[in-house]
C-alpha cells in the first residue's frame, strides 16, 4: 500500500520514518519531496574500462566536490546526494522518482537504482544524467525528486540487519561498491 500524505506525516511524527532535516511543507499527496545535497562525484572522461568487480577501476579517475550548485552538461553523468538523511523501519520501503519539472529540463534523477529497502539508513545517492542538449544548473537545496513510501509485511532480514549492507549509513554521493558482492 502506498502511504498518503497524512500517513507519511504520522509515520514521521511517531518516529517510524526518520527524515532529517524534515520540512512538513515537502509532504505531497502521495510522496515526500527530497532535495539535492551539496556533494557530487563523477568519473573523469577517459578510455579506461570500469570493471564492476575491480575496486581500483571503480574508484580511480573519479572526482568529487562540495558546492552550492553544479552545471550538468549534455550527456554528463554524476552522482549526487540527497540533503535528507532517511531511516526506514523494517515494514516500509521507498522508491525514488524524479519531479516532472526537473525531468522537463532533461535531467534524469536515477538510472535504475531507485529502490530503498526496509531498514535503510543514510542519504540517498542519485545517479543523475542530462539528456538535454543544453547545460542545466542544479542548486543544493532545490526539490529534485520525491520518495514514495510503501507499507509492507515486516522484512525478516531488513537492510540494517544484513552483514553485507554496503550502502548503510552513507552520508554523501557514494560510488558503486558492486565489487563487494559475493559471487
């Protein structure tokens, strides 16, 4: 079941969902607006192949910065963070969706990583891309997307109980940690 506005407010007020910082005016009829943080990371342009099983290739030739705004150029891919830190209980999951006003500028909020498991705690890393033919300036603090919350049965092993929860407690735009997966 998708949580509606009053249910979102109730779960936050009672401490079942943590959102920090929380602004009640960001609650929408079926979601919670999230804002862009100020930490960004990206891969340098080069011909080196990224192998997701190789930590060095994933983490080398990257740049990061903290800034109040960033210009996202046509075709550019960056990782960004949400301003909000969230924590979900073991019976609520969330998905992240872009805001239509941002999408109409050609900015994609996430590539495929839009699911937040029950038990997750931390900021959300956004996988952003500009598919417009013009650069777009993004500002820290602007509403960039929305979280949709779903009530579920209690997870037997929520994300915060998994020994391999590699993105638990992340506090900034975080590069892939696929190389930590057990194969």
